C-alpha cells in the first residue's frame, strides 16, 4: 500500500515531527531504538536522544549492568549533575583515571567523608604523572575553587565559567558540602543538539526493558533508582496474565509514580485493550514483523503490521494511550505509513543496528562493511554465554528451559550493512518522514494521522514503486539495492 498525495500548503522544513511515546513523555522525532543487544546500549541511547528520539536499553544484561547503563546516559549530559561522581583524596590517581574513563568525564571533585569539597582532580592534573599509585590529594587542584551556590541560574553559571576560564563549576551549600556540578560541555551540547530529549532536570531521557518473571521486579526498582524515564514490560506476547499483573503492580508502586510504563508486544484490539485497562502509558505493537524474527513461521502466529497497528490504535486512541509500532520498517516511507495506520512512534531495529553506536561487531565481507544483528529470540541471544546466564529467554517464555539445546528459537542471526553514525541515519529517516508529511499536506504528526489515507497496490505496483529498468550505479544514502 501507499499513501495518497493531497493538497499541501506546507514545505518539508516547516513540519513539526513532535509526538508522544507515552502519556507524559514527548519526543521531537518519532524514532525509538529497539531494546535488542545488537542495537541499544548506553552509547546508542545517548546518540538517539540527542537527535530528539529515545533509546530503550535491552535487558540481556545483569541488573547491575543495565542500571549502570541508565546511569551512564543520565550523566552524559545534564543541566546540573545533582549526584556528581566524586573521589576521596586517599584514592590513587590510577583509580581517578579509571573512573574518568568509565564515565567519559575529564575530572572528578574530591570530597571528604562528609561530602565537603576539598578540591578537584582533572586530566590536566594527571597528565604528567607517571606513578599511578600517587594519591589524589597530592596532585589535585585544592580549595579554594570557583564554586556556585545551589540553585544558580544557567546564565549565571555560564558567566562564572567564562569569566574564570574553567570547565567545571561545583555547587556547594553554606557548609561547603558538594551538592551538584555544572560543566561547560553541557552548555556546548545543548547548543549542538537543540532537539535533544531531556527530562525536567536537563538530563537525556532513556528507557529500559524489563520482563515480568524472576528478577523482573528487582530489575525494575534498580532502574527506577538510577532515574530511568520509562520502563517497557517487554515480552513477545504482551496479552498474557503475567504481563498484565506486572504492569498493575508497577503502576501501583509509589516509587514508580514518576516513570511511565509501556506494555507489549500485542497485535490485536483485545490485546491492546487489556494493556490499556491494566493502566499502561503506552502500548508496543508487533508480533513477528521484524527482519530477524521467525515467530510467524515457527509458531504460525502473527498479524500483518499495518493491520496490527490499526487494530491496537482503536483501543488506545480513545484512552489517550500512545502506540509504538515495533518492527517491519525497511525505508523512511514506512515510518509515515505506520503513523497513518495509528502509531505515534516507531521502534527501529535493523535500521539502527548498522550504526557506529550499536553494540554489534563491525565485519568486512567482500570489501564491504557490515555489523552483526540478531533477534532476541535467536539461539545466540537466548543461550547462556559461558557462566553468564541469558536474560532473554523469558521474553519468549522459555525461562524454564534447562539446557540451550532445548530452546525453541524465534529469530535468526545475521548482519546488516554498515550505515555510519546515528545522526546521519536519523536525518535521512526523519527527512523522508518530512517529505511524506509535505506530500499529504500534514503539518504535524496528528494531522498526518488524521489526513493520511492509503491506496492498495498490487505486486506490479510495488515493482513500479522501486527503481526499475535500470542498473543502479550509485546508491543513495536512503536507498540501497536489494
């Protein structure tokens, strides 16, 4: 099917692609990175949030590792870091250097046991030190430092940084205790990424996937403690009692009151309605449409994605619950089709798996670059890795399977073409969406959903839609040969 053109009074650069991923969270572009272990870890989550979308961290990690990834995203960019990384003066500069490398920061405030600011140790202090066992207290820049009061305005903080030619401004209370940290790089990043998805504290937004079985509750609470913005109770079949019970429990938990809860995956009106009645803030739609998913073949179960999105939206829209179309996207034009069908955002796997920021390995095959990509239902994702258990089995309701050779795979492993940085890929995808909105005369996502209409095409029409009767010699950045 295709979208039909309509009278337009707007040009692509004037359209507004802002939308909601959940009831309380809006994003500037309708792109969400999938919680897959070859797609989204902290680096991808940071990159996609800076473009105006949102990343969802996969759960094929220990609780500690996944929570740490949330922390990394939250610390990557902040208007003010209210719990800055600190170090003791009795630590070694080797430990300080390791801490800076872990969090990708250039310096660490030095405090005593009562959090009183004693100084700061930076790369500049350690650059010419050759003994990693030297104590931080011996090489740090000691007090008095240029500091600011708690609650300082952004403009005043920037003025202090500029006047004193410093990159970090510790915030202290009247007793000299460290209460926060403002860095110059955050102002620079705010200017460079004006559309970034940020929480009320100025930190990048990030989501994370959890299950409903075993350690799921402990995992959810750990992620909430680290400041995650939304949780997705993420399973292959969201219309199940265990998923509904987990959603209700999270929605009733006081600690989770500031975190939006999304449920999935479903593919029917009844499934979406059940999630809405359980209290979700968003519904994730898609059973088997992914390029690496074999559920529709192995289990013989699924619903074509446009139909699934449309049916789910009929249950979600009256309740004001956003829909996430998860999977089945090959080109930028498919994003617009998903939105017209009823989605508010789309979740991307293969389109982002080839980016620099994805965790997959980069490989060369016949002179071309590829990155590894696998389904979370593949044997590689569900199987134990040495002594490390798999946290993906329960997504496919196989946590009770004792040995790897008894697993029933619902996905494959492969590779996708290397695509470069997320920034370039997101630009092309959103650019294609802007063109779609121009052709249909829609200035906003809401108008696109209301005004867009489909026309059914045949297989001949599909062939006509693609380049034909020509040998392609140069690939476009948004279209490659099949």
